[in-house]
C-alpha cells in the first residue's frame, strides 16, 4: 500500500473520531442545567455558606466578570452563573473569604490574551461538523458517479517498460512475415496509400493455447512503437444490457485520440460467437456488443490508423460477419512449432538459465514434439526449480528428463508401492511397447520408458514420431496402432493374464482406427467421409459429430474397426513372440533401473547389456570426485568433469 492510499484510508477515521468528540462535547454542554443568579443573590448565598465553589473569569467587556459555580445540594449537571461588573476590592474579598465561608475559588486570566483558545472553543466544533459533512457528501457523489461508470472501456494502455519485439518471438517465422505489413503501415502509411493499397483493418490470430498469439501481438506493437491497447473479450459483457456496446464505443473513441495505434482483443470468441444460435436463442447483451464491434470496425464511420488484432482458440464458433473482408480480413494460423521452431524457442527461454555443457537444444527439441512455446518455457522453468532443489550449480539432463515427465504426467508417486508381481507385469507391459517401437519401421520411437508411477499411470513409454510430417500413410497409422497394443500383448504372452493398464493405449488405438474408417477412407468401405465435426457449436461435445450413414453402415463401420484392431493385435503378437528374449532383457533392465532413455534402449538391443557409464553424465563434479576417490583414481581433485568421466569409464 502506498502513502497516498494510506492517507485515503486514515482520513475518514480521523474525521469520524473528531466528529464523535464534538458530539460528546455538545452533549455535555446541552445536558448541564445552569441557574442565572443576580449579584445580590450570589452574595447572599456566600453569606449563607451554601456556595461550594466558584470560578471568576473576566469577559471581553472591561470591568465585567463571569462567575460560575456550584451550590451545596446541586446535582452533578447543575451550576449557577452570575454576570456583573466587579471592582478589584470585590474580587479581593471573594478571594479572601473562601476560608471564612468554606468554598473553593479560581480566578482566570483575561481570555483576550488567548485568541487562539477562543477560536478553537467557538469555531472548531462548527468546522469539524461542516468538514465531515462535506467529506461524506463528496464520497456519496463519488460513489454515484462510479455507478454510472459501467460504460467506460476496460482496455488498458500498455507501457513501454516491458517492451516486446520480434527478437523475443521465436519459432514463428511465417507468422511474423504476415504481420510485418502492419508495422510498415503504422510507421509509413503514405507508402501504401500512394499505390491505393488498403491495409487489413483486423488480423485474427488462430491456434492452440500457448503457441504465442498474445506475444506476437505485443511484438507488433513493440516493433511499430505505437500505443497498444489490450482487453479480453469477457471484459465487454456485463449484467446490464447495453454496457458492452458502450464499452466498445468508448474503446474506439480512446483509440481514435491516440491513432495510429493497435487494439488487441484476447479470447474474442467470448463476445464474437455466432448470433441467433443455441437452443434458447442468442444472448441479447452479447449480441448487442458484437453488433457494435462490427459497426466500429467497418460501418459508416471511418477508423483510420486503428488496427485490431484478435486471438482465439475457436475460430469455428465466430460469427461470419466478423470474418468478412473489411473486418478481420486476414487470418494468421499460429500452429505448434516444428523441431526447428522448438529449438529457437528453447534458445530464447534458456538465455537466463545455466545449462550443463552436455545439453544441446537441438536434441532437446527433438525430444519434445507437440510442445507449445508455453510448454517449453514451463519445461525449462521446472528443470531450473529441480536443480535448485537438488543444490546443483547448473541444470543437467537429469533435471530436463524429470521436468519433461512432470509436464506430461505429473510428479512421480514415490510413496506408491508395487507388489513384486505387479511391478514385473508393468515392466513387461512397457517392454512390449519398446520392442515394437524398435522392430516396426513406421511406428513411433520410444524416447523414454519408465515403471515409476505418475498420475494414474503405473508406468509409461514416451513415444515420439521418427519424423515430423504433415500427412501420414495408412501403413504408418496401422503400425502406430500395433505399437499401442504391444503392452497388452506382452502381458498376455508372458503371464497369460491381462490387466487394466492398457486402457489408455486402447483409447488412442481405437480413435486412430475409427478415424481411418470414417474420416480418412482407409478401409474396405471406400473413400467416403462418414463422420465430420458438426457446425452446431453450442451443442455439447458428445453430440458434436454429424452422422452421414444408416444403421447398416454403422454396423459395417464397427466391423471394419474391429478388423483393423484384430489384424494389428495379431501382428503385435507375432513380433513379440519372435523377440521374446529382447522383451525379457528390456523388462529386467527396467526392474533394475526403473527408467531407460532412448540411447540406453538402443545400446541394450545391440549389445545385450546396459552401458557402464549410463549415469556418469548426470552426476555433479563433486559426486564424480567422490566416486573417483572411492575407486582410488590418482589426481582426481584436479580433473575436469570430462576427464573424470573418461577415467571412471576405464
């Protein structure tokens, strides 16, 4: 909390305390009962000896005194008051007579000598009452004005402190080329106007989550060095009808005052969904907001120098009017990065990371197919956290492997204990996947296999494609299914028993087989697309497919899927029976080490044993020196890590 906010919070309490004191003072004053006496009555009371105490105070008028006091028998709130001109002799008699008549007396100085005291006593209560009233009236007026503040735009103007440029955006080469025209237009619009070219008013960034859509929009603003307004689609929609449309108008009004500028709308599908759809009709407030957005982008008014960039993961649900030329007339698809793109992204996020010399980003990029930019950033961050937790000076491959597993499957269930039989079955299950990955040319490679339980899996094999391709052949799909069935087949061959551990394998295999039959035309039913994604975007996922076939064809689809699965199962059985010794070898290695990398699997298949230096690269320099000391290697304290590994391998 800053000092300004602290003052705002303290001032009301100070005023409240002051007001309470004033009210208490006024209550005390009003509750006192004062009796007015003449001077003769007052002197008679003194003579009678009924005066208990008096206080003599000179007034501002010369020679006039105010005498206040209490008589014997008065209550606590009772007093008397006398105003009379008194001489110095009378004052002296009153002072000298207190012993004779048994009363207390106090003579005050002239109040004119203390003007400040008079002002405080007479005017401070009035000032406090008036000030407190004005303050609370002002607060009420402020609250009332805020209640009419719904229509103000929630768009925020980005500052240049954390400026992002294309240097910070890696792996999006083609996407950056698409938006470079926007930067040229914002910097030099006359170049385009000279040839009659119209720059796109809106650019829609479409792609999976975490691929860098927001980062790309920020980089465009950073490169162009123009004001950058950013807002989420959900910030437009409110409870009250018309508020969203008002916010759209206010946002474009602010943008016009700062043109040329960029407006970035994140998750535009929150406000840009198709109108008039759904079982209950449209949402009136959201549709009014969308109508206003359409009008502002390309209506009767012109918004020169304002370029809108929007991002969404669901372009299929957007209203067609948003996507027509003149509005979002350019769509840029931001896909998951390929191997080269992942390497570039890793290089960006590894700038402030201390990596082991043995780690190469190209190999790491090869091990992470399907990772988005956000996943890669999270991977390196998790590895750095693990290295700190293990008190290491740099990030090693051990932390990278563990971080990859954590991102994909969650943390290891170290406390979860297997029975020996269950552990043996899991090892042979995963060994079945590994052997099929080695023996099938078109199946996915097993990059890593482990029997350490994570999440709901007792163990898992990380499979990556041998090559990243845009299309897949029928043979490749069939061999992928065969590889997925390897775990169940291995259980059946080795133990004549099956477990529930293959349910996720069956889910993936069945999905591929069904797509082959109903979408890709890779079955005896011919090149016909029998299922497709529905355009009914407001219906649940379970109903989100359109069936273009009869019940008879549905039965034939089931037969074809069963046929594909049965053929792949038989093929997997044949291969594993022919290589049963390799299955046992890999299973025994898993039981010993629990985790095997791709390099160890290949070495094991070629040499029939694990390499001796499997874990040396993962050890720190101090751990290597300790190992060398145990083995009695001379001069180990002065050796580098590479020299120690070489000596230990001997």
